[in-house]
């Protein structure tokens, strides 16, 4: 579907995307190649646009981080994004970590406002019905692990879970770009979308 940008002209111009690759090899199957820590997953949740393939991420009762994680082998400037919605918890955080480097950004899924930013930049885009696309941009080492975590407060990643706190997540994407492009589904391998012309 053609997208039109009217920023500089009442006539509008086509919005064309560059070629991009989603480096997460299971972009919406968080119970597969993703490492799950101190949390549980429930599939089949109502997601963006009425889809039925979102996931409920629920914390356990440990005093720790509660997250899913994947480790693609790329370096440089990247944008990592995920669609998310508040459950009984309001905060999502995205984290890139390797030896000696730890970069995190928090997103308030109740208010739609980016919280504490430790990355290059971060944005939230409303997708309707309480869903947001949350994006963090950073420069990283090729060994970075990427966390999609939940929290009960801004700037907090480790906390005492109560066994019931939850958020909803969907459609994760990692791109070697300084901004996110539209979602590229993957299922077992990386997928590249050709440049639009």
C-alpha cells in the first residue's frame, strides 16, 4: 500500500523504504530461539490491528530481571524495536549488553512517553488500542545480547517480581540502520526486504 508524505508539499510524495534486514531470526516466536529468563510466555494474545499472535510476558516471583533475549552476530549502528502494550506493568525496557558495555532505554507503555534513555536515541510510535512501537538506536559490539524486558518503574530493570506482573509484546526487529523501517517477519532465518522504487 503506497504511503504518502505531505510534510513539504500539499501534493505529497511517495514514502519509499530502503533495503533492510531483520536480524532477529524469530521475530514473533519468542518461545523458540529467544532465551526466556525469570518470566513465562503465553501466545495467542490480541495484538496490533486485531491480530491474534501477540505474546503475554509475565514475571516470576524472583528478585531479578524478567526478559526474553536473543544474540544476533552483527555490529555497528543498529535500531532495535518491538511492539508492546501495558499489562499490569507499565514499563518495557530494551537492552544491549556485552562485556563492559550495558545500554538500556525504558518506555512507559501507559503514557506513551520514553523514560530514561541510555542509548543514542529512542522513540515511541502509537499503533492504536494501547500498542506502541518502541525503538532504541545504538552503536554496539557484534557480541551484543538484546533484551526485551519488563519493569514496574522507570530506570529499573532488576526488581522483586510478584508472579503476576505482565506486559504484551509482538514483532521484534533488529536492523543495521539508524532508524526503524516497517516490520519484516522472520521465521528461522534473517529476512531482507528489497528497496522500494
